[in-house]
């Protein structure tokens, strides 16, 4: 199985503090890959470097898409989505005044080909595109199990519904790789179990790779094919859930040694 993402020698500092320190790992196409570590380990910073919200001080981020492998470092943030790499955030990012359907449609804004002129006059291409993308958005909401709420405003919706709305929006870009930043945050045990099943379904039905950062170890150990552990921005270990669970270095630095 070939790699879809390769991180090589990634480093970034803030005010002299090394947040990520010469980090390297790779994600295979089609797998659910976990990135874990204690608070302050640099996990979200790694995500921000991959998606170019942060520009790393050193290192390369290779991503393989339909036209071949490219180094994402130095690319514009909006270009990253066009390559088939999308992400969600720790804090739900929705527009509360818009309906759930319209929030999902935002995920397709970069894919519209009709001009502003065509859209303003509702010319045939604009109407056709709107119908096509609306159907895709409705399918994504149905896939998430919240299609019955599609016309309701995002404001006032339960947290779990907003999480699913954000996931549905990510699916609008036909992604090759989805980065999920703590998707279980704020969810109860039942919702987390349902999320695990949903992550697998997204991988299988949408034929994409999942890169997951999560503090809920039950979710990580239950859903991930492989897991990379970092501590203070440095690589610690990488392997299956069983290998990570039994790794003495990980137990001492992150999971804690058993008495």
C-alpha cells in the first residue's frame, strides 16, 4: 500500500519554543491513522503545518493526489483543498444563521464553475451546478443521519449535530484525505461509539484516508489501523493499537506505567 502523506523532518518554533521537532511519519492510502500525544505535544500544530495554516521552519510535507506527489510547504491554504486534502477543527466552525444545508454547501464553493454573472442571472450552467451540489449536500447530510434537519438554522442545534454538519461539509470536496482534529470532543460515550462507526463508513463509502487527532484513547485504539505517538513535538513510536499499547516508551511517556 503506497503512502498518501509523508512528513519529513518537520520543525516549527514559537518564540524560541520547539513545538514540532524534526518529526517524520507517513500515512498509507486508505487507512485510518491516529496521531496522539499529551497536551502540548504539538499534534494540532502538525495539522496546521500540513494544511499550511502555519509555515514550518524546516521539513517537507509530501501529499499524493491525482496528478502525482507534491510538497505542500509554501502552498496557499486555499490550494490545499483543491488537491483533495480537507480538515475539521477542534471547535465547530459553522455559520449559526444559515441552515445546515447551506453550511454544507459552503464546502463546495471552490468547485463552482459558473461565474458571478451567471449566478446572478440564474443562467443555465449556474442553475445546473446548484442542483448538482445541492443533491450532493443532501446526500452528505443523509449519510450523517441528519437530513431531517437540513432546513433548520445551525444556531441552537445539538453539538453532535453540528459536528456531523462539519463532517458533511468536508465530504463535499471529494477528499482523498480528511484530517479530523479531536472529533469526539464534547461527545458522550454513545455518541463517541457512533462516531467510530461513522469514521469507518466515511473511509469506505467515500474511498478516502483519515488522519485523526484525538484524546479519547478508546476511540483511537478502536478505530485506527496505525497510530503515531509524539511527545514534546518529537516522534516517539508508530504501530498498530496493540503495538502502541504494549510499547514501554509510550507507557512511560504518555499512557502511564501500570502499578
